C-alpha cells in the first residue's frame, strides 16, 4: 500500500483555529456543533456567558446525574448550532477526564459534525488549558476514520475544530503530535493482513522514512542469516516467501551523532496463525493486529519527529508472519539467537518473544541510553490486568514508580510486574540455554519478559510494554475505536515529561 493510498485513511491533520476573548454571535455562526465543558458547580456568571444559558440551566435540572452530554439543545441562530453541555472536573484523574471528553465528542458525531467548537468555561486558567487539551485529544481521535474498504467512502464527519473563549492562544503542538502518532498506530494496526502484508509494510515504512527524513535500513532474510538471527528466522521460516525483515528507522536531528539516545522496538507479526500449534478460529480473528507493537513504535517515532526532539532515535521493527505448513518451526526445535543463546522451542504460538529476541540484541549493540519495546505479547497479561491497562516490565525496578505515574498522567495506564533470574528457573532446558516458554503457562507475561531480558544489554535501561490494552471494545480513555493505539501518549509522557532519558544517562555516566 502506497503512502498516498494510506493517506486516504489517516488524512491530514484537521485545521484547528483559536478565538481569543468572549465569544459572540459571529463566533457561534461559524460553528455546527458546540461542545461546552463546565465544572460540577456552575457559577451564575458562567451561565450568563452562554447563549440561552437560563433555558439550558433549567433543562439541566431535569436531567439524570452523570448523563453525557448533560444536556443538548440548539442555539437560536441561522445555523441552528447544536450545543452539548458536559461536566469535567479538573481534579479528576486524566483517564476519567479523557473518557468524559470522548463521550462528549461522540455526541457531536451523532449528526453531521462539520465545524466543532470547543469551549471550556468556569475554570481557572491552568485548569482550562488542560481540559481544552483533553477535549482536543478526543476530537482528533474521533476525526480519524480507521481503514475501511467499502464501495462508498464514509465522509469525514468532523471538518475542522475551533477553540473559543480563551484569554490567549495555547500551544497545541504536543496534542497534535500525540494524535498524529496515535492515529498512525491505529490505522496501521487496523489494516487487513492482505492489504498490509510484510512486503507492503516495508514499502510503506520506506515511504514514511522518505517523508520524515528518517534513515531506512531493511535487513532481509539472507542478511539476517549472516547476522545469526536464528530466533527471528525460526518464526519466518514458515512463510511462503522471503518477505520477512527487520527494519531499522533512524531519526537524526541536525548535528546529532550516529549513536541513538533512544531505541524503540516493536513486534510486527503481520498475521499470527499460531504456527504449528494452530490457534482456534475465534482466537485467530484479530490476529492481523498482532503487529500492533510495531505500529505503536512507529507512531511514537512519528510523534517525536513532529515535535522535533533534539536527540537521536532508532526504531527497530520485527516484521513477519507466523504461518503453519511443512517448513514452519515446531516444538522441540533448537535455534540460536543473534547473541549466541540457544533456545528450545516449546510452543510455536509464543513467536513474539522469538522475533523480539534478535531485534533487542541488534538494538542493544548501538548502546542507546534507553530501550523501549512494545508487543501484543501474552494473553496472560490481559488475564492479569484486563484490557484497561497494559503491563510494563523493566530491568531497572526503580523505574516502577515513574512508569506508573507516566501511565496515570497520560491516561494510558500501566501496571508494573517483576522480572529476573528467579523466573528463569521455569525456563530451564536440558537441551538448550533456555526454553522459549513454560509448558505449564503460569505467569507467562512475567516469563516472557524475563526471557526477553536475556537479550538486552544489562547496562542499558529497558522497558517492555505488553500491550494488553491494544484493543478494547468501545474504546479506551479518549480513543473511540476498539483498536486503541495504546502506548504513544504513555511513551511521550515517559520520555518528555519524566526526563527518563536524562536520568538514565546521568546514572550510566555516574556508574550507578
């Protein structure tokens, strides 16, 4: 699929305008759907600023508590602007605010949205900006249609966004970058596997690299054999062709050295049949989204590029299918990973950790200050924390509080689990250095992360995200689609707001 064809789905960023000062009749005349955010306790001064405020106040008293929107009506103007009132409390957790924002934006999509106005009124200036950003995030997510291949295109329902009632214009670059990265991740993940097979994925990544001035390198099957990537190639050997590849993208700001500060790593299993240990029908229906980790890695790189961050980034993507057939790998095969570790295969549906093992070895060799990997890796993680959270694992346990806070502040919530040598007791093998997984399956998310840890340079701080929240029925936080693109916002909060790169570099330089 060409970049041009893909743009049909992700589209260009919506036009966002801002109107400073008290809105008047001319402001409302250019808005089709007006979303008004008010505090729980609404001062009379706020009602007086809203057209028809006394009538809306009366309507609000008749509504059930907790309804979103709290009330809907129309303004008395030529355009018959629809107005939706909603409550958002600035003191609520970000996840709760974003969820309310999603539901309020959904009200505008019940009819042709056109130009959507966002008006946050009755709050302190600092709180107002944060709530505007929540509403904007929800609107940008709702405005991005996921790929659909129907005879007639579904028209884009939100045409533009207009922020009104602010004292001065606000900087929305961060919100736009996060939305751009999330939209890219969701659209990639949603593409059918025959539209985004391994060859098309590599082709699209090459075009994205050209558009963003990223360096692009494809390591094909032949080259990976020479590099000793036996774990990745074991998964790929069941494919009908040699389309599997590990792709490296490089973002280098002007004047930056070749050495990356940050390396992003993503599992890109285009379609996962389970291999020789074939999945049942219902478990295979969503296996086109098993490349969601790679999509989040690319989306995060896109967001950081849009922001023009001043540090070098590598992005490594392990792209293949996991097929069944006469050449597919099987239980009890012994393969050798790129770092020389031998692996006894136990279950061919534990392919993600195999593909990531070699990719993490390659990422480690460039000695980045930090490695962050993403994968739809285990069902055990979903069992442990549901699809509301994603699991995080790290070789630096002192990062656990930072990881939790990044999840809480971003609205993409995570929960840390332990890893370590003690868990490798479950992966002891009589014929190889490690078993790929335990035949018993207990705590597989912890065992999988402990396995991956063996392929990361111990001196490099590393975080593994098991994307149990990659898909959730009805959406999650501000995202209205089942496919959530979870991870982009979390990553930006971790990298940019928690100074995790500077902190880990400081620790490494001081020998801690």
